[in-house]
């Protein structure tokens, strides 16, 4: 587990302690997480410390920032207005850090990258290997962080770059990080950049009518009469299946579901159905299944985005990290992912 770092960690020999009242960061995280307990967990503080910071901030401003909401609390209109200004302040601070870093002595310090497992295997690991060779003074940490919302890790300063997968359709307009991880494209706290488009294949049992068509591929419409397994992460793969099949003119007849790709492969191998599988997802070598490329329209793809705190993208470690991710993704795309 990563430990909380200050938003103003050092780069090179310069130190950039954050000059913004840290209690504003606590208020921002409370707005995101919704409860004092969850805020304390995200910031690695005790609930009493969080409550004390918020009381102090309220007293300093002479305004009520919280009001009771059942067993919890909610932000007052004044607090919501303050959060918007705080978001802008922290974005400007990231920009200031980027400008000041230009007066340092090269790219150094620490960089933390979080991402889903397939992104780590396919893009993040080779990108970090490149950084390790090019920038020996830059310490890079990688985390999968299962069960964590990676945007919340960015917000709390526990990650610098998050490689995420947007669900088809994206978040509701104006949302501030829904319960499941979705890139809020209109959220001013983050900058997001495309990294990779990963094709989806069909996974079928050995001996299936599609198994001999690896060279020429199949269209999704040809699989309309098949039984389907709802496979992979519900936050993106399930919706991708429904959207792709609807575009192809049918509703998939889903009979089973599994998240782990080894479990999915076993279900397919035993004839329980076929499924969509991302090109980077692993399949057991000895499992009697076949990956069959899709052709024609629609071609379902899974998109990876790199997200950072707005303003931090010009900081040398973050900028070099983003560049390394793009380079690794480019090499993948050149090989057909």
C-alpha cells in the first residue's frame, strides 16, 4: 500500500512544499468520498483528525462548512463554492511546480503510476522499464490497487498517473466521480489523454465452428445465435458487450458470467458459451480455447486513458511518464496490440 505523500514532493534538488492550506485538501476529499471515515482512510489520517481540520477551517473562515445529513454530514453551499475554488488553486499549484521544476538539475524524484492489470502488463511495465534506463534518478512505483478508485488516488496524492478504462458512454454529465471508476471527462480536476485502443477478440472452444477462422476472422453479427458469457470487469467489459452487440443488431443471450480470465477460459472451454476478450487479457496456454479476431463493423475496442491531476502534466517526471506510456502503446499498436 502506498503512503500518502505531500502534493508538493521534491523534484531534483528543489523542494516544493505545498503552500495551500492542507485543510482545503481534506475538504476536497470529503466532497469526493462522502464521509469522514472514508476521507480519513483516503488521506491516511484518523477520523478525529479529519473532523478537527474541518472544524478549524470552518472557524478560520467564519462559515459553516458542514451540516448534518442523517448519520453523516454534507457540505453546505458555502463549502461547495469553496471546493470549486480549491480545485482551481490545486491545479494552479501543479502548474507552478511544473514551472519551478525547470530550474532544477534534471528529472529526479518519485513517480507513482496506478493502472488495471492488463494495462500494467501491456503498457505500464515496458514504459517504466524505459524510464528506468533513461532516468536513473527517477524512482518509479507501480501499483494495481484493486478495489481502489484510481481518480481518488490521484486526488489524494497517492498516485501521479492513473491508466484507466472508460466505460462505454462515459459518466453522467456534471458528475464528480461516480461509485465505479469512470473518467469524468468534464471534471476540471483532471487532465486525461488517450493511451491505447485495444481490440476485442472472440474466445471460442476448440472445435467450435469459428475456431478454424483465425486467419480471416468473423463478424460480430455472425455470433448472434451463440450463448454468451459475460466476461471480465463489469465496469467496462459488460457494457462493451451489450453496446457492440446492439450495434451489430442483436441482444446477446447471456448464460454465465465471470471476472477472472482463467475462469472465463474454463467456461468457454467446457462449452458454456463464447465471449469477448481484450487482446491483452491472458489465456491459459493449455486451455482448449481459440482466440478469433473480429472483422467488419462494429469492431469493439477497449480504450485506455492516462489521467493526471490538472496542471501536473508539465512537471518533468509526469511529462516523461506520459511520454513513455505513449511510446510503449505505440509499439503495441504497431504489433497489432
